[in-house]
C-alpha cells in the first residue's frame, strides 16, 4: 500500500453499512475515497453525513451489475488519486420472502446480478490496477446467510455462499500479484434491507443473536482490519461478525 496516503473505493456507499464505512474511511485524514451507489439520492445522503475533517472524496453513481460502471469507479480512483489500495464491494440486495417453488426466475436473476456478479465485476475492475501496483486489498460483503440456512431466503443464502467461495478462489488466483481478497460475513444489523419487515420478524431474528442485533458500526472494525496492513497475511478468509449467530 501507499506509505503516505491510501485510496479506498466503496460500492453500496449509500446504504446503512456503506454509509458507516464511508464515514469511517473518509474521516481518516490520510485516506481518499471514491464512493458509489446505484441510488444517487442515497449516495448524496451519505456524502452529506461525512465528517467535516476528511481526505478527498469523489462520488459516482454506478450499478455494480454493469462491469463498465464498476470500471468507471476504479478508473475515477486512478484518474483522481493515481491508485486504488482497497476496494470494498459492499452493494447487495435481499431476496423476496418465499420458499423456492414460489420464487421467480427474476427473483434469482436479481440476487445473482447484484450480489454475485457485482462482486465479480469489482474484482474484474480492481485487479488490473492492483496487479500493476503489485498490492491491494479487496473486501467483499457476504453474510452469515452464506454459512447457515435461512428458510424463505434461498437466493440470498445461495448468492452470499457464492461470494464466500468467490473470495477464496480469487485469493488463490491473485496472491502472487500482491492482492488479498477476503469477505466479511455480518450477522443481522438494522438497515434498509429490513424495510417492510414486521417488528415481530425483527424480534425473531434478534432472538437468534446471542449478543442481540448489531449495528453497522459493529461491522466497521472488520473492514478497517482488512483494509490495513495488519491483515497482510490474511487472504481467502470469511470473517464472521455476527453477535454469535453462527456459533450454535
Ligand atoms: N443488514 C444486514 O443485516 C446484513 C447482514 C449481512 C450482510 N448484509 C450485506 O451488507 C451489505 C450492505 O447492506 P445494508 O444492510 O447496508 O443494506 P442497504 O440496503 O442499506 O444498502 C445496500 C446499498 O446497496 C445499493 N445497491 C443495491 N443494488 C445496487 C446495484 N445494483 N449497484 C450498486 N449499488 C446497489 C443500495 O442502493 C443501497 O444503498 C449488502 O451486501 C448486504 O447483503 C447485510
């Protein structure tokens, strides 16, 4: 990584976790950030909430399902700051509540397009730049849903399991290029993903977390670790941060 300054790009920066990560990294004076999201208003809300004291911030509306748009995010980092040290591929969508025989092809395609192809596109876009630098860290947001079975959420679980495996394969493929690739598996924290869920459903999910429901702030430490040199010997890992959800 650059000794003086570092450059971090974040997708899904307009969301709950993406917003918390944006505030963290933008607030580090030695870090410059490129923030992106498919939703321009959400991205703007994140930017409005950034700390006053911060490094440089660039924003770009981008759909992670389109490789050219993710390449534009990485391209902006290189054009503006000359490098990309860390890509946090964080954009993700839930799947509709339903058993497998009741879900549509569109439900499956949407989950795979954003959750899996979005992560693939992040790797495709970042790797050429990081290979030239011979350094870089790519962090994918997976979920404990990729490790445990959630009834009525098969597309979400299957796509997050795919993200965990993608991080492992990519880690092996690019280790010799100096690029580390890991994922974070959050348990449930309150976010835009839960809009529309009845309170009793949230309570039922909370009851399965020994430490209770998390917040986006509870996840930030795993990302700061993976974005730093402290994780220089960590690659291909799925770091579980879930309040004990997956422990039983
Ligand atoms: N909230 C949880 O309990 C939880 C648990 C485990 C994992 N996650 C994962 O954390 C990540 C962040 O989710 P969150 O909980 O902050 O939800 P959120 O809905 O608040 O944020 C997701 C963001 O992704 C953006 N997005 C959606 N489709 C996109 C696309 N095609 N291109 C670019 N951006 C797109 C949305 O506009 C939104 O701003 C997701 O990958 C999610 O699956 C969430």
